[in-house]
C-alpha cells in the first residue's frame, strides 16, 4: 500500500512538474 502511495505521489509530481514547465515555456515563448 505504501509503495502504491509513493508511486502515485511520484507520478503526480512528475505530471505537475512537466505541465508547469510546459506552460511556463509556452507562456515565455508567446509572451
């Protein structure tokens, strides 16, 4: 169970990080 929580947390962090980076880059590029 703890392993699943850690995996889900890592996936969420990765998705959020990728989305934030993509949005930040897109905004900077189209500013």
